[in-house]
């Protein structure tokens, strides 16, 4: 099943059909260990809607009071890219150590205020010269730490700033419009297929200028491992989202520019489209 959020209603998708579940408090709805079975019950009292009606809705990022956290250097390609961008600053081997370490790299990414939904405008910092989206499978975990859903995350990153010094990571990652999330929360009732593909395509003036794919099972870290470290000393009363890192990094001579269209597709979940502002 999938759940979509608009400003006025919650929409549930099951077996290709869509249902208007009405106005429901989002935090209360999604922060449940039994989310899949709860949605199945809600469908019974919800009205089925047409695809035309659904297409007319303006979808929002599926977030309210939750925080978004992120994991870094979880794929080999991400390790290599961050070593390359930091070598001139003397931090080249730093990320190799992070990749091999027992403890994962986790950092705060965004809240609702800094997050945009489907077709929302993500930003590039005006003090950065090298910027890329990072397409990431994003976990949704309830306040107990249980992984109950998945969505698509767009972790916008200023590689020029991070490359100056690894300690500049918060400035490279956290700013207004730094995150995209959506189009839904996928609630399969079991772990997502490890062979599912993540695909990133960037279009400029309608033409594809970058496209590549990677499967989730190429990730070094396990999802439950990341969840355990995040919840070790942090609590999240309404649950939390975690971007799990990227294995898709455009070449070093590529940067996004205003007007570019970012398409991130994850099998079983859907496609998140963002426009660079």
C-alpha cells in the first residue's frame, strides 16, 4: 500500500485502486508499528476515487513534525566521490575510514520547513559552485524505531563546500530547500525488495543530461543497523525519516543549474520530481 498527503486529505493506494480517507492527523496516522494493517482497515471506510480525481490533487511531502536524518558513505561510489572532492583539503582518506568503520555516519538533514514535495523547488546554495542531487531510499521509522515505510529522498548537496573541509558538512547539506521527499510513503508490511532499483535522471531544457541506476542491495550498511544507531541516544515522538545514502553520483565536471528537472525513481515506491530553483 501507499499513502499520499495533500493539504486537505489522505489518499491510500492499494492494488492499483485509490481511496480518499478524508482529513486525518498525519502524525497520528503514520506513527504506528502496525501501519500496514491499520491502512487496510481504513480502506474499508474510505471512498474509492478515480485516477482523474487523483491526478488533480496537489501532493505534499509526506512529513509534518518529523525530522529527516541521513546516512553518508553507505555505498562504495559515495565513498569514492567524497574522497575525490576532499583530497585537496587533506581529507581524502577520511571517508575511506568512515566507510570501513563499525559506526555509520549519521547527520541531521531537514525538517518540514526545509523540505519540498513532488514538483517542489529544491535549491542550490548561492555560495556554492558545485551542486548535485543525491537520490536516496528513505526509511520511515515509528517512534519505537520500527521501519514501517519507505519513500524517495532527494538529498541536495553542495560538493564545493563539503570539499573545502569535511567539517563544513552541515552547511553543505542543511539549508532552505535542501531536501525533497515523496511522492508517498510505501507501506509493504515487510522489508522492501533488496533488488529494487534507484534511478536518477536529470533533464535540462527537456533533454536528459545524466541518467544512471543502482540496486538497493549495493548498500554496505543494513537498514536495521542504521535505525539502531539513530535510535541509540535519540527519541522521535512522531517517528523519523532517514535517507540511507546514495550510490549515484554525477561526474566531477557536472553541476545542476537553475531550471534543471530532477527525477528520482525507486521501484515499488514511485517517482519524485523536483525542479532546481
